[in-house]
């Protein structure tokens, strides 16, 4: 378990430091959506799953993000987080949750439960050495740390238990996102509806 304790020592460092070192060029109100999509096993609200896609999403702003440890760690602190598991369902994590990117040493990114003082998800890979939580990123793929998991955190309807996370990816969307463009099939239905409405209108005038 040395990897777990090495990572937790970094957690202790940035929990204790209040220093804000990042020169943020964007307003604190800038929207920020952080996502970890991982493959793992465990249970959500009493329903067991094996090797399913688990998606964690934090919808916040840059006001929650700070840079610590001489500029090597970014952390989004106490962010509202949802979790969804393919084929099982979704829920909200209710503890104090942080999303983290660490660029030095063995670069990694993950999710910590500050209430428990434990890491929920840790992905480790050299690509995180160039990732800033103030910028759009990803998906950045990496492997999970072996034998790291077996953590339970409370949810709105029970709990999330992770027994294993083998791999996953990190994505960041910073700033206002463009509205979804209707697919061609949707545009066709819309056009058909307008034609029908115009036909009915003409009949009423006749």
C-alpha cells in the first residue's frame, strides 16, 4: 500500500496549506465542469456492479479552484459531485469532495473525500504533468493505482463502495459551453411539424 500513503501525504499537504499561487486569468465566476470516467467494481446504494463505467461529475466555478504546493497541485474544493454507474443508476456524494490534479513526482489526478480523509479515485500517468484545472483538458487517460481502493462514501440514497478502479480518464470543460446543435433527424422532424402547421393554417383561411 505504499502508493496509497504517498498520495495521502500529498493530500495532507494541500489540506493544510491556504496559499493561493495560481495567477488565474479568468474570472472566478467562470463555469468549470470536471469529470472522471473510470472502469471499476463495487456497489452503489446497495446494487453491486463489476467492471462498469463509473462517472463522477463536479459542476462548479473557478472560484472553487486553487493552486498549492509551489504550483504543483490544483484542487477544486468542496464541489457538488454526482456519480453514475452504467446499468445501475446515479446519486449525489454528500461528503466534502475535492477534485485534484498533481503535476510533480508521479503525476496523478483524482477525487478525495475530505470528510473521511481518503482518496476515492486516483489515476496515475505522465500526461497529468501538463494539466491545469484552470484550462480545458482531456479526456486524459491513465491507469488506476493497484490495491488502492476499497473505500465507502455516503450518497443521498445510501453509499458508494469502490473495491477496484482499473483505469479511467479526466476531462475539464472551462467556460460557457455552446448549446447543443440539433441532429439532422431532429431538424427533419421540426421541419415536418412546421409544414403541417402551415397546411392547417391555410385550410382555416380557405
